[in-house]
């Protein structure tokens, strides 16, 4: 039996940068707070919590004073920075550079649309941390769309500037844009391609990886948008693709049927977890 880990898998640059910042800070501080999960992978969050990380809600953050708080790769809205300044909170800002650039672009787009009596549209997952941060750049006035049904909330007579959450499916994004163009009355539409190149590159290559093995164990947190997206691409290329979050989810009797087993994961899945899955399979098969 061969067990192969996808060479393209593992943390994206933004998550690596955030985790490195967090671990470096925890070497000097006994406690470091983070608003929401630092990464959408419960196993990695648990590991970091053993080092002293404390995951808190926005409500809990608003009550803190005189401490250090990390901003994760997803970014935060301007109100978070205002609260930090008021409450003497030191921020360890690990916002992904791509997300930070997108926030600035959305802010500029919002200013431009105000002058034109237009609207900002964000293609993304409602309630996602990155989307909340982007909404904050528009005083929470942007229209968030996840599918064609949400387009009813757009005023198709006004100028539009459309952006996308960085981790969304590029094909879905441009499909939505084409539908908007068909429905829009004045055709004054501005589009920013804000999808992360790392995500789109993974999407292009993961199908090839899935086709090259007999089955795929796709390792991801259940709440990772990127993970669900990449898992479905794997499944489309190889029907013997199984979604797991840890070794407890593996049906070893099912896996024994295959000779070549591939392991891949989301951009929020740590390499150590995929290596753990590989070691578990090899150990159980040898028994």
C-alpha cells in the first residue's frame, strides 16, 4: 500500500504568517487572546490553546482591557481597532496581506460608490470572519451575495462595484458576475478580482492529484469554506474521496480496499495533521 500526501496541501501563506506570529508572542506572554478561531481547524486550535492561546468572542473582546489580542488572518472591521485603542489593548495584527489589500480596495470602492450613489457587492459567505471585516469597510452597507437568490437584494439601477471573499470559488464568482451583468440596467459595473491565487492554484491542481490515486482522505475543519470547496473538487475527480477532520473519522476497513491512498487538505489544514493521518493508516494496516 502507498500513502501519499499532496505536496500542494498545507497552510497558505496568510495562515503560516498568523501561526508564526502567535507562537512567537506566546514565547514571551503567558496568555494571548484571539477573536474567533485563529484558523478553521479545531485540531490546530486545540494545539495552540495548550501553548496559552485563549479564543474569545467579539463580546468578550469588548470587555477586555490592558492586554494583548491577536487579529487572525481573516482580518477585522475598523470597529475592532477603535475598541482596542479605547481599552488600551495591544493588537498583534496577523491579517493576511491579501485580505488587508482587499480591505483597502473595498474601502476605496465604497467611497467611489458613495459619490456615484452606487452600491458595493461582496460575493462571499454571510457571517464569515473575512466578510465581516470587509463589511466594516463600508459601514456595513455592502450587499453580501452567496448565490443567485441573493441578487434580489441588489438595486440593479445603481452603479456597482463587485468584490469577492478571497477564498471563494473563482468559477462561481464570475458566474455570478455574468448574471448581474445580464440583469443590470445601466451596465455601470466595476469588478475586482480578489480571489487568492493560492486558493485558485490549489483548485486547479487538486483534481489532478485526486485522479492519480485510488482514494483520497481529505482532511479539513468542518467549518472551513475553503475546505468544503476543495473537498468537492476532489470528489468530482475521484468518487472515492472521504472527508475527515481527524483519524477518528477514518473507516480503516474501507481504506484497506485501496492500494494507492492520497491525503490532502484545506489551506487551513496543518501538515502535522496530514502526517498524523498517514502514520495512523500505515500503523493500522500493518496490524
